[in-house]
């Protein structure tokens, strides 16, 4: 298989390691997250936030998501622990409802696997959700690492999860790639010394991705195979 143009430009070949973000990069999980968060808010006596509003909150981990929702709803901070537990339970019960795999995800994973490129899943989502979600779409076996926001001492935008995977296989940072959709992914990649590819369709919280110095911006994961 020939080397795709973006990978040739970044690595003059295939990378030694690829780390993928999850929400907003591989899957659109907002419908199921929003449903769980709305259930949590209503149970605590507040109004539902709705999917559109929740879409702007997703990406910084579940604890931050619940905090933002509580602040929006005017709920007291002392109920944070209760709210977090209610949300986690509601989300786990409906983890895949409404969640969809973005286009060409498996094609890209298959290509990296064919080239024997190790792959990691690095998300700020709590780790207990990762494998069930990936299993649902039949893609968990592609990943040698599945790291959640609670797997290590720090999470994105800290580079630790990326560095952890890189050091496991003694890769060189400039030969590694982070694929994500957000400022957190970009900052983690740059801090780790990785190349960075950002997708334009994800959860970017209003950040103009063109203003970031990502190595490549793509509208579809298939562009990395062209």
C-alpha cells in the first residue's frame, strides 16, 4: 500500500504510533450523553438542558460536564457528588443509544493495523465506558491501549496519556500522531511532541481550528488514506 500524502508529509512514511480521541473523533456520542445528563438534571429538580446545549459542553470529561450542567441549572455545588452518580448510572444504562460511528473510522483503523502501526484510544471519558462502547461498534480489538480520563494521574490536555503509550513501545515523539477534534487534543499532542491531525466535524467548543497549528485539518478520516 502506498503511503498516503498527509502521512508522507508528516512522517515520510507511516507513524510509529497513533493515538485517537473518542468523542467527536470516532463517535458522535452527544445524543446518549445529553439524554443521560437531562435525566440527571430532571431527577435533581431542574430543567433538561437539551442536546444542542450539551453538545457545547462535551469534551472535558464527565465531572466537568456535570459541573457545567449544574451551574447552568443553578443547582447547589454541594449536590455535585449526587449529580455525578446519577449521571454515570443513567449514561451507563443507555451508553450506545443514539451514539453513532463516524464515517470511515474502521477503514482507517484497518489501514493502520495492516501497516502494523500500534493504536491507542485516549479519551477524557471515564474508563468504565470505553470498552463497552468500542465493543458495541466492534472496534475495541484495534487498540493496544484504552485510556480514560481516570486511567492515569493526568488527562488531556496534559501529554501524560500520549507519552505513556509512546514510552511503552519506545517510539520517538516526532514519529507519533494524535488524531482528535479539540483544543485539548491539540495541546496534548504538541506538549508530547506528536504530530497532530484535527477533524473539523467534532466538538471544538467554538474554537477556530484554522487558528491552531495542527499539522493537518481534515473533514473526513478517509483523507488520511488519500
